C-alpha cells in the first residue's frame, strides 16, 4: 500500500501543477505521504494515507478559499476523496503538552503539561475535559480548578508574561524556538516526577523538541501531532494553559486596562488607547512587540 500511496501522490502533484499550483517536496510520515500545495499564498496540505483499507487522499486547509475549492475539484475529479482522522494510539501513560496565547496580541504565552495515566484519564473524561477551543472561558476555569485540586502534582505551567516574552523573543528571534524552549521546560519538570515512556505534544513545528535530544530522554517516545487535544492529557494541558491566560486578562481588567484576546481591529484600538496614555516601555508589559500591530501603533 505504501508504494501505491507514493505513486498516487506523485500523480496528483503532476495534475495540480498543470493548474499553476506549486508544491513542496513529498514527505513520508508514519501513516501517509504529504506535500504542501500553494497558490496565491494559500497553503493547503495534501495527504495520501496508506493502510489496510487502501489508499486515501485528504486535503487540510481553509475550506472557504477559492484555492481550496479549485484544488478539491481537481483531485476529487480524478480520485475518490475520503476524510479521515489520523489513527489514535491509546498510550497507557504519557505527558501531554499544549500552549495558548501565541496568536493573541495582548497577554502571555502559556505552555502547560499534564501527566495522564490509566487512573486519572477516567476522571478527566467525567468532568468534561476536551479541546479547550470547544469550551467557554467559564467552563475552562471551572474544569481547571477541578484538575488542579484533584491532581496538584500532575501538571506544570510555563507562563511567559509579555515583558519576559519580548526579552526572550529578542533572544530567539523565532516563535517556534521559543515554543520549543517552553514545551521542553514543562516536559522536564513533569518527567522528573513521573518518567513516563511517552510524551505527546500538540505539533507547532517540524523541528524535534530540544528536550527530546537529551540523553535522559533517549528511551522516551516523543509524538508530535496536529490536533493532539484528542488525547485527554493534552486536552487537560490546553485547559490549564487557557485558565492561566484567563487569569492574566482578568487581573489586567481589574486594574482598569481594556485588554482583549485575539488580534482584531478592536484589539488594535484597545492597544492604541493604552499606548496613548503611556509609552513603549509600559506597552512591553502588555503586548507581544514583534506583532505587526506594534509597528502600526508606534508609527501612528
């Protein structure tokens, strides 16, 4: 099946190139071959899976774009498309990590980890643990309180507040390197207490985690996958991270600052109002300075 999948993705690439799409090099993953298809700065993943049930092609990208629609028509017209989630492996125990705040102009970057095992996974499921993006802030905060109360030693948090974030970004010059550092720190803290055989990370980069290259972790299985929140331990970590970020926003709002999540025009206006009453030094305690929004605000 693997050979057939490779032949199929090569064939599909030839077809999309005829329609002026560009493609990256073919990469082999555990269950599939994949390439990034690009047109008009729109990037869409083309994955061809191989397995016992045959060869299946999948597109991953913004379905609302005309490029996605065009690509879908090209491929589905020549090949039967089937959307399928990557197979979930049930690890008995593991450290799961996730982060929040990297796309928010205001606030910290928070990386959290949770050690999950057979004993606590049932509890997590019972209290409604799932991807934090599917929960309201009220639900996130209440579930986080329950997790922390029940398992006070099972989680770790690295919360990088804006002032420290800006200093570290100057050092790393790259968000993925900063995330790599943060995830590695969280994993190290939990590993010293539990030393599981597996670590599951919500994938943010193709690069291996720094911690995975250390001698102490030579026998640890590191799994870096997109949408890793399907694992309860990673989902718990995402909730803990989001709760930590919520706390920062509540604190600043109580101090009288109109800080908002996201990176919208409303967020930009809120930042302009704070800047009008202060200076760049104070702004560094509120926002991520490398965002393009900062340049617009300071120039205005």
